[in-house]
C-alpha cells in the first residue's frame, strides 16, 4: 500500500538523517507537514489529497528526503552543478481505484539519476536530468530538461518554471499502457511507445522565523496524444499542488 511505503520511507529517512546530522555539525535537519492535492489522468479515478509528515536532511553535499530521495552533489563549479540521486517513485495508481484499472498491478519503483544545473543569468537556471529505473519493474529511462526564473513579486520570492520530460517506451507503457495479459472485453491492449510531455511550475516560500518556513508549489503537466489515447487515460492534463510547513534545527 502507498501509505505503508510512505511510512517505511519516513522511518528510513529519519534513521539516516539522525545519523548524518550527528556526523555533520553544519547540517540542517527539517521536520514538518505537507498537504498534497492532485488531479488524476486515469479513467474513473478522482482527485486525491493527503496530509503527511515530512522529514529531510541537508548539508553542503548531501540531502535526504522522502520526496526527492538521496541526492549527492558531485561537483559545484560556480555556474555548473552536478549531482547524483536515488529517487523514489510511488505507484502511479491502484488497481482498485476504478473499474477501468481492475487487474492492473503497478508498484513503487526507484530511479538512479544524474543531473546538471546551469546558471544562465542572475535568477535564471537550466537543468538537465537523466534517470534509469533500478528496481527491475520495467527497466525504462527518462530525460527531463527544464528552465526556471526567480522573480521577486512585492518582496515575495516566486520561481516560474517550464520543462519537457521524455519517457522511453518501457517507462511510458508501464505508466499508461495496457499489457496483452491485462486486456479485457472493455479494455484493449495498448502500447503507448515513447512519450514526451510538457509542464509548467510555480513555487514560493516564506520564512516566519529563522527556523520556521512555509513553502508552496503548483505543477501543471500536459500529456501527448499517444498517452491520452490510452484506454485507461481520460485526461490530457494534470494539476497538482503542494503546501508545507517546516521547522529546521
């Protein structure tokens, strides 16, 4: 279950961050809560929302969190930053979420990723990430290219972003396709092939004190026709939001 996966991830993160924080006096340890809301692209699946605890650890070269996994900074050469990560991905849907998805099993999986971030100008950054699946669910790859611009609005920092995400056929079929063994009289087999989606983001944060801060973000993703034509997909667009409160020490 997704809840069990979250609990296990939180427990593992708590143990590791506690150990790491004790070993690095310059590290920042954060705890808090996150509210997540998002629409679903899958047929018969309604929007979901949840409130869950958040735990993270950050140092000069390493960060650990449930959402972003384990991120290690390989180099920081001025305008160019390189990092490697192990990233958790929760299952895209539950087979019991709707009649359309009945009998279709999908599981949580992990990616290994390599990212390069470039500072193009003050407040303007570009990022390129390449990921490959580690847990042998589908052995697929993904490439994510994005650009973001920091804009102060009435003294409030706001970051606007836009990007492209490419998923190879193995990954896209796992997320949006229907295997031959999963086809029924009401659900035809469907092979998506590779897929490239676009997305827009907006995020901001506000510090109440040196230790307490609020953060929020909104993401809108737009799917290509070969994904939206899948018999298990009913929406071409998804919108999700995250708002959280954290305390650092």
